[in-house]
């Protein structure tokens, strides 16, 4: 590798670590109050545009996060990052409110150790995210007083990962993805009493809880394809992400407003960075895709995770239900070889996804359905601008529950370079 390319590589790594120091969570769903929040199943921008399709198919123009076995398709260096934004219209039987949130979605890079044979990747991504604010008011029994509960949460679990993919036999690739999980979920519950004039009085208490996780997990991937004709392939893929008992520590305290988060202030400490585990069930994914080379792709994929086995830090089990997710999506390239039209060389994507979420309220398991579309637009001969849009609905108004109608967008880029690992012939 030349001195110039070494400088470029160090620059990318510096960017990577800068992102890792300020990696936020971006969910703004009320349902993220349950369990460890809202889990990410949809991958990177190119996957999101196809409804989360990416276990059975990937391209060489973007990092392959969902299935490490597909990283062998990255025959050139790739650096990819994106931001996201989500706007949600939250409706209950008595109220309606619009909330939003956004932040850094992911950072990823991939480079070939031996082009077409072995590839290494690394990145930062969300595993789960928490961001909600709920106001609950009611009457205090046998009195003229009312109460107000302000329930809030933020944070989530992120991962820094290293992946390796290799070709085991003709058309057969395997991959492994090792993750370091980190991050915290913070939840507060502020309780205030109101007199008949709706003025706060008496003691105002706050419950503060911070769960911090730190552990390692692994994901394995499989990809195989065979010829359907001289210009088309059928792809098969599968992944298994083993979570299990995730190590962490928890701090919990009850005190006056604004004091519960401070270890040295007055109040009652319930758990002082007590060590323990959270059990997260493993995730199984699989799918099939049909590819007309340089024309179009269509695929069907599913993921399953038995969240009925989830166990919280305090040992509570059974508060969540088994989840599954089905995605039908694809992509189309109008004219791969044209040089006169950026639109015709762009990759256009579409998808539909349905998920039975793990969230259970009033004996009702919440479902989520979304319509997705997106594109990758060339910005030079190799690099791309990626975007994905999702419009969907989650929950129901039946049984006094909450319905969320949402709009989400992910915007990023994919910088590709085929000169890093090739010797120069001419100076």
C-alpha cells in the first residue's frame, strides 16, 4: 500500500473512531418503553429501501452488514455512513401528538483481503434504541388530589463489529461477525401530586434507572447461489445471531426531582452499579432472491427472535412475545451501461415489510407494517449517494392502546475506491 493510501486509510479510521465516541440512538417510538427498546432489523440504506432485504442478496457497491458471508462480493474498498430521521404521529383514544427524532444511523467499511475470495469489514450500528416520553395523569383514591407521572427513557444498545467473509467452495461463502455491545438505557419516572387548584404540592419523587451493557456476541452467515440461466442467478442466504446472557450493571435510585441520577445526593439507592445479566434471545434469518444480472433483483426474507424467553436485569420473564419479520423487496437498474443518464444508472429499490413486534400491552401483541422505497445514485464512477424512505403504521387504538403512523428517511453515501490494493503500473 502506497504512502498516500496509508494516509487515506488512517483518515478513515480516525473518522470511524470519532463517530464511535458520539454514536447516538435515534428511535422515538412510545413502544420503546418496553424491554430493551426497539430492535433494528432493517440493515443499511440499501437494505432499508428493499424492506430490509439483505440476508440472501448484496452488491459490491456497499458494505454487507446483514450477512457477513455476502461481504465477499466487496471486491473494492468501501466506506459507508448515513443519518436518519423519523417523524411519528402518535394517536390514543383521547389525544394526538407528533414527535420526531434522528441521528447517526451507522458507519461501516469493507475491504478485500483477496479480491473475490476474502473480505474484512468493520462498523458501528444500532442493536436497539430507546426514546420516549409519556405523561400519565389520574385521580388519587379517597382524596381530592390528582397525580402526574412523567415517564421518560433514552439511549439503547450499540455495537462495534468486525466481520470476515470467505469463499469456501464454488458459489458458497461463509462469514462471521463479532460484535462488542455497549451503551446504556436510562429510564425515569417523576411523580407529583396536585391539589384541587392543580398546583404541585408536597413531596415530588423521582425514580431513576440506568442499565449499562458491555459484552461480546457473534453472528454467522451463509450464502450460496446457482445459475438459473446464463444471465440470472438464484441466491440463498441464512444468518444466526447468538446473543444469550449479556453482561451489564444497573444503577437505580429514588430521590427528589433532579437528584435521583446523582449517586452522592440524598435519596434511597436501590442498586449501586450492581452487576448482572440480561438475556436476549438469538435471531435467526433466512431468505431467497432471484437476480437478473445488472437488471433487477426480487427476494423474500424472514427473521425470527423468541422474545418470550427475554429476561430483564431484575429477572422478570414473560413481558415480551416472540417476534417475526417478513420482507418482500427488490431493486431495478434501468440501464446499467449507459453513460448519458445518471437516472438510468441509478439503482431503484422498493419493498414491503411486516413485523409482529415483541411488545405486548393489554394482552395485545403489537404489529408493524411498512412500505419502503429508495435509491443509490452515482456521484462519480464508483461512489454513490444512498437514501431510503419508509412509511408505516404500528399498533392499534383498540383496547385503549396507542397507534403510531410514521415516516422515516435514511440518507447516506457509499465511497468506493479500487486503487487501494492495486500496485501502480505507471507513476
